[in-house]
C-alpha cells in the first residue's frame, strides 16, 4: 500500500526536519511525505527542498505562491498525492501536536474503514495539560456541542486534523465543492464524508502542545469558524451516498 503523508506548512522550518525524520523512520512500507508550503518567510520551503534532495523518492515538496489558507493547501496536497498514486493519504500538522508514532494506528483499519480520525474526544483520547482549561473547554464545547448540534454529526472530533483516508474516499469527494479555507476545512471534510455514507472510525490520540513556533489559531479564526459551520450545513445538507464521484482508479 502506497502511503503519502500530506503536511501543510507555513513558518515551520524548525519542525519540518525532525518531523520528516520521524515519519520516514516509521515501520510502514512504501511511505513518503509531501510537504505543501505556502512560501513561508522563515525558509520552510527551502529546508524541505534540502530534505527532499537527501531523501529522493521519499520526500516531496509542493510550493504554493503565498499563504492561501489551510483548506486550499490540503486540497492541493490531496490532489497531488492522488496524482502520485497514493493508496492511503494521511493528513497531519507539522508542529508535533500529532504524534508521528500514531500514523500506523490510523493506517491499520483502512480498508475496513474509509476514513480514520485521530480523536481527542473518544475514550482514552487526551489533550496536553499545557493547553489550559479555557482552550480545552472551548475545543470540547465546539466539538461535543456546537458542531454536532448544527450538523447532526456522529463524529466526536470534527475539528481534528489528524486523519487517514483511502484513495477511493478522497476520489469520491468533489473537491470543487469544498469551499472552506481555514481550520473549518476539517469540519467540512468530516461532514461531507458522513453525508456521503463513508465508513468512519475514530481512534484515541494524545494531542500535544506544539513543539516550536507559534500557533496560527487566534480568537478571530475561532469566531469565523463558528459562523462558517452554518454555511457548511447549508451547502451540503442535501448530500447523500449516491452523490459520490464514481472512479475505479
């Protein structure tokens, strides 16, 4: 099974080398990493290119002209991974909030499931205590109450960005209808997957505080995401399993 880990980056020069080293050391056959960099001012793209040169065929870099948003970065990364022939596509953050050692646990159930989500809010899922009570409360309320109440989703961690998809699942989603361009992208993709009837599993993870650099999630981003949940509901409320794109490749 050809696995490609898609990692969007913006100012993650400190994190990319140890992250790629950890991912490429995993006991997963035919695994490679695709860094999607938005022309980071700190030189992340150049660092990634040096790593790619040192790991030919195992590390790839997709450069974009500027900061265009997390959602657009993931859509571009997913499309490139599919073009490269990936059978499984893993998405994760570059800042070590998602543990590379958990990647095999997400990949193992694929096939039986179409989408496997690393979840903070299922039994045995954990949040780093350094988050603080206010951040933990806001995240838990958003996932367990707000998003589920509006969208009627069964998924408990709809905002989480640590996921493994089958090739067929991503090819069954019309990426042109995915409009979110920030952290709410994760909610939109999860909602579409549920509406299309994909088999979804959540596995518990430990979500750590980022190792280096600064978080891009501020209050403004959070408020915008809360409002856009309603747009997602309106945009995709009529989706059904019969709306999957048909493809055998």
